[in-house]
């Protein structure tokens, strides 16, 4: 085994979507992970499902991910659920570009600051 091969084995594997993870966008800000899973579980066995939420308000950021046990179920779900209306919004469903979203930003919240919140050190907020 060459040193290059040994080095590549010690690195973390690159996450590539095998086609089993869907990116679901244009969700209502009130949708929950449980509701998203209820909508998609009729298309196949779900391995993972989650709605990305705002760390301050805990409301949906209007998108989420659904990972099926296989790519066939994911493709079926994409074809049937794309443009479906949920809570008054037409959702968009497509194969995710990566297996999982980026890791959360460590430390302080680096997102857009709301006018209704005052941000202070240690990621604590006080509603004004």
C-alpha cells in the first residue's frame, strides 16, 4: 500500500448523495419534522427526516431534507410530491446536492440579526 493510499483511508469519507436524499423547499414556516415525515412516509421507508429551523425562533427556515432507504423510493417521492400544496404553499422537491446540510456554525450565531432581538455575547438573545 502506498503512502497516498494510507493517507486517503485515514481521512473522513466524502459525503455524496446516492440519490436517496431529497431537498424539500418552499415549506411553511410552521411545518415540523413530524409533519414532513408524515407527508413523505407513504412513498417509502424513511431513514432520516428533518426541517431546518431558525435557532432563535425555532420556526422552519422553509426547507428540509428527507432521506429514504433507497434511491427508487426517493425518486418516486420526488415525482409525486413535487409541486404538491402543503399548508397553502406549493413545495419544491429535488434530489439533494449533498447528503447532509453544512454543519452548524460553531460559537456565536452568525445569521442575519432580526430587529426584534438584541444579540449579546455567548449566543444569548433578549427580545426587545
